[in-house]
C-alpha cells in the first residue's frame, strides 16, 4: 500500500503526514497535484492526500474535482467528498447544516436584489454579512443598520466585492503583528498593492464576488468562540478570544487551551453532527446565543496545524478524555490505511 502526498508547506498538514509515514514505515511518494499527468503519477498508489487551500486560486480551480474524480475511481483520498465539498462555501454550509437540523446560527441567502431589499426592510439589526469564501474572519463585516445592509446588497448585485480588500488585509496584518505573528513586511504588503493597484493572482483570476448576498444573525455579548475539530472518532478543541473592539474571534491569535474552559456541549454536538456528515475531518466553530445554547457559525475541513500543538488532550466519541500529546495528522494517514 502506498500513499501519494502533495507537499504544500511546512506550516500545513503535508509535512506532518510525511513525518508520520517515515516514523511508521508507511510507503509514500511526493506528487505534484498541479501537473497535467497527476493521474498517471498516482496510478500505483491506493490513496492520495492534499491539503488544498482556499486562498490559492489554482487549488480553487480544480482541487475538489481532482479529489472527487480519484474517489470515484476507487482510490482513498483526503479530504474526501463528504469532508470538503462545502469547504470555504458558507452558503453551501447553510443548506447542509439546515438539512440535518444542526444548530446553525440563523442564516439568510438571497439571489435577487429585490428579495434581499425586502428582507432588509423587514428584519432587525445588526446582522453579520459574509461572502461565501474566506478564512480567519476575512470577508466578514457587521451590518449595524438597515442602511449598511442596503449598501452591501447594492454592491453585491452591482459591481460586486473584490477578492482582495487591501484595507481589511492591512487591519488583519496589524492585528497579527500586534500578537507577534507577522512582521512589518506583512503590514506593508497590502499598502503596496493599494498604491500600485496590483491585483493578486487570486483576485485576477477569480473575479469579483457577486450575484448573491448572505447574512447571519448577530449573536451579542460573545467574548469568545469554541472551535472543535473532529477527526474520525476523536476531537480536540480550543477557545478563541474575540479581538479587541471587534465581534470576531477567528484569527485573533488569543487562544485558551485549558480543557476546563471548553464547554463540552460543543464537543458532544460536534460529534453528533459529524456522525451525520460522515466526514473525515471537520472544524466546528461555536458561539452561544442569549440562552447560552451553542450554535454553529461555520465549518471547515482544514485548520492551521501549529495552532493546535498545545492542546492538552482529546476526547473520544464516548466523551472519554485522553490526557497528553497526540498526533491528529497521523489519524488522517491511518484513515488512508484502513480497509
């Protein structure tokens, strides 16, 4: 049995998959998913693993199609169809989670300006506006009033939203520098793009996001969220503190790892939902409503690997806690070895 791995970067899953294979004498080969002959590259492999990324325009163009094609041909893949068809697609996640009666934050999507305006004129505010894609709180804004919402709706059905918002990127870079996860070069990059008016590769090839509008209810007074990652029959979790002067926790860099700070209702809910989805790996982001009930904001198969290295342990499906270090990337490889 041999596993094909597309090696991305040392900050991702693939470096850890490779180390696990080497430590455990698992046969693997490095392949290039971007190559036109990728299918022939993996003909003699029984499995293929690729952590494709939502901010790489090439990955967005064909990663899912390649993975689903290989899966249809009988090869094991990570991530598989059930795990990633909804990746970086908040609109798709809305339909999926509603269809299985998961506790999703009430969400609304419209495909005509008239319907969106009619809804905005009748609903209450604030509301959270989101584009269907984007990670780390990218493409997420607070519509504080009907006027804000109508402006966003007009833009959504007009020129649309660019894939690169230099001002938001600058704010994010400053936030990351403040917590020690970025340098001045990262801060200056969006300013450079703004001055030169250079499009990023992603914005150049993807085009503006338009033709729909998506909102979620704003859940007030949340000072943190809980992210639970379920991989197979195991789960681990972190608590993410909301950014100063903001309502978003994702990407804040302020993380609590203490098991006692994790509301285990979120872990139980994540296991229950994952059993319905039958997914290999999903990260579930929870906030709490006015009655202190956990609600899902969104989901993702991927996550920033190094953030979770300090997790003190994990739960199994029976909610039994296992204290100490663990290797979730090894769990992913073992999935490819089963059967």
